[in-house]
C-alpha cells in the first residue's frame, strides 16, 4: 500500500508552520531544528502578508517556514521555534496528517532516532575528494 492510515498513537508526521521576518531567519530556525533532531525537514518560501498590528493594517513581505516532524516531538519543536523567533507574537501552528506514504514515514523515524551528525554538502564534497586522493595514493 502506497499510503498508510496513521494510527491514533503512532509517530505520525505533523507540520509546524510559522512566518519569519526574512529568508535568513527561516533558514536559521530550520537548520537548528534539524540539527537538534526536532525536525526532519524545513521548507521556506516568500509570502505577502496582510494583518492588523496595534490598530494599523500591515502589509509585509515575510518568509513562511514549514517544519516536518513527528507528533511526539512537536511540543519541543514549537518551544524551540519560539526561543529562536524574532517576533514578539509569532504565529506557530501544528497541522496533523492523517496519512503518509510508508517509505517516507520510515525514513523520518529512522533519521530522527539516529545519532548521526549532519554535515553540509560542501563538507561532504571536500571529504569525498580527500578520500579519493588518499585511496589513489594507496594504489
């Protein structure tokens, strides 16, 4: 079965949304949440927002951040976002999923439970070049 119904007390996937003042803030929060094993992924994109603030209708460019995680990590993730966020009253909400594909769900669970420390793509490229260099010298 491609999609699986989420069981009531399973480690199902949830999404945490917030708006950020900039791409940099969204990226920083996302990377921090992933490195802390509180989120599996961070997606961000630009949005135009209209909202009242202190009696004045505001219109601003913001960056929407969506973090994917497991339901049992969502409260910790929300607190993490709150502590890093630049807004005094950030919007942070959770959306639960009722279905997910099995392969993705398994990947999320195994990745969040691993002790692996992540490196950047640039660090991986350098490491690969170093390994190739050392291997070629052994021949």
